[in-house]
């Protein structure tokens, strides 16, 4: 038992912290919101330290339900960074928008615990438990602004479609269990490895189960054709919630999908590779073309996220250690770009209310030059222009695809990047070449300025200091693939 508790120490600490903060809020009421939010950020930072300082060797606990390895540690680090920064971004927003209730940061912590359990899942059962803990919290957070019809609609759509995806995941898991006789990842990997070594094909029911599992997880990363909830939820949810949705859950779901396909089904690359290729192509295509006519910047970021997860799936489609490294590095850079972008979006306030139109950024370079510079860095990086971090993110996944012989997939990725450049560069054009409109309210808040400055610097100077991300991604890939 002590061994198991040591393996799960970061999750246990964060869970107990969330429960303690919930009790603090219950006893102190609405007055405790600021304290709970501050302590939630602190709890996320301490949990990050526990993950970072934990053992690097693989540890399997709770009878094979939970695994702690380099891949889990890397993805958990991204999740915790996304959670902590999203909490910081919400600091002033929840007060101004009458959302200052202590349940908000507590729900985010519970969702984070679920995400951490997801990426450490070593069994289809523990995978589902972590996924549902995350999802149930996110359903409530999406609809947290109860007096807003858009927020309520966002939460309802996410709930209904999320229930559908959970059903697909469970059905796929039941098929795999029925035909393989186990839900444990190590046992599944051994069974399918023996089949491959003997030159035998897996049973059709197993392949159908993998398809359903992949579909259920594709919903969580909003990959096409399971993306329909994303634009409405991104637009309707409160902006800090949208920032959270676009970062931590995306990293968790991408990590989970990578672990599932490269772990228990790693020897069945030929069976699932074509599924991932199709999803990647559709996601990159929709993300590139559907965002062109968007006028709401949050909806544009929704389609952007669909496209970016398509690029990440290019690395996964390779089915190699280099591909996993590309996915890990891509998600790290994607998370930083999105946190910075949403910090800028949270600064878009006129007459003490949020504005979300791209036209509201007109002439920003003359009214708020530092903010315009930060936004330009993020947009150029998302386009994939060198020497910004976004270029290297795409380079690693495209190179993994080329090395795996997926030349057409890599070419489609480059072409869709060119198309997507149109709407990213349009934002830069609006900021630097259009006549200024009504300026944004000041002050922005030190926390927003800090997030914009730090993330902008990381993206801008990534080429000079890529080692932390690349080394961490390599350790993650080696741990998962056994390379």
C-alpha cells in the first residue's frame, strides 16, 4: 500500500488539496473565493514539483491500474502548467463577471486530477474513471455562468456529446475485453505482440473495438469528425474556461490517445494507422478552411485548435518513437501559444465588458503596442514561421511522418498550414494596418501582462533554448515506446 501511495503522490496531494479548499469554501462562503483561487494555484505548483522531483523509472501500482513513467510525468507537467496559468488568467475575470464563487477553482482542480489519472492509466477501466472525473468537472465549468444563455448552451452541448463519446469509449473497451480477455495495457500489449510475432491478424471484433476507443478519445481532442461541440463551447464558455479547455484537457487527451495506441495497441500500427491518418487529414483541412470567415476570435481559436490537434496526430500516425517525441513537443509548444493568446483575448474589454470580434483589434499596434507585439508573435508562431516555436513544433511531426514513409500526409500538413496562415496573418494585418478603433480598458492587470510577456518570450526565443522541451519529449517518447 505504501508503494502504491508513493506512486500516486502528486494526484493524491492535489485531490486532498481540492477537498480541503472545498471545505474552506463551504465554511467561509463567497468571501473565500480569492483565497481558494490563490491556494489552488499554489497547490498546482506544488503538484508540479512533486511530479518533477518524482522517480523517473517506470512504476506500476494498484495491481496494474496505474503507471508512473517519463511520458506521464511530461504530460502531467503540461497539464499542471495549463491549469495554474488558467487559474491566474481567471483572477480578475471572475470578479468582474460576477462568477466569484469558490467552486470554480475547486472544479478545475478536480478536473486536473482526472487528467493526471488519464495519462497514467494502465488499464481501460482506470482510463475511463480518470476521463469521467475530468469530464464531469468540465461540464459544470463550461456552464458556470448560470445567467448567460450562451454559457448554459455550451455546457449542455458539451454534456450531451460528451456522454455520447463516453458510450463509444465504453463500447470499444467492452469489445476489446470480450475478444482479448483483459483490459490491462501490459497484458494487451503482450497478447497483440505474440499475434504479430506469429504472423496472425487480430480478430475483427478487436479492430472494431479499437475504432470505437479511438473515436471516443478523438472527441476529447475535438478531432474531426467529432469536433462539432468545439466552436460553440469555446464561444459560449467564459473566456478563462475557454483558455483552460484549449490547453490542459487537450494535452491530457492527446497524451491519453498516444498512450493507448502506442501502448497496448503498439503492435497493431497497421490496423489503427489509417484511422489516425484520416482523422489528421480531416482535422487539418477543417481547421484551415472553416476558420477563414470567422469574425469571433474565440470561434477562430476553436477551429485553430482543431487544426493544431490534426498536426499533432501527424506525429502519432507515424507510430514511431520520433512520432511520439513530435507529439509531446507539439503539445508543449501548442499549450504555451494558446495561454499567451488567451491572455491577450482577456485584455479585450471595452466599457467594462468583454468584446470578442477580430475587428475590435483594429490599430492595436498604435493604442497598445506591447499587446499587439505579443499577439503577433503568437499568430506568426501558430502559422509556423521560423524561427518561432510553432515552426519547430510542425517540423518535428512532419519529419516523423516523412521518416515513416507518410509523405502525402506531410505534404497535406504543409499545404493546410499555408491556408491557415491566411486567418492568422489577417489578425496581424488588422492590428498593424487598420485604423485604430475604440481602445481597450486599462489597466489590464499584472497577471495578464506577465503571462503575455513570459509566453511571448518563450515562443520567440525557443530556437535558442529548445533543450528543456526537446529533452523532456525524448524522455517521454523513450518511456512509452521502450526505445
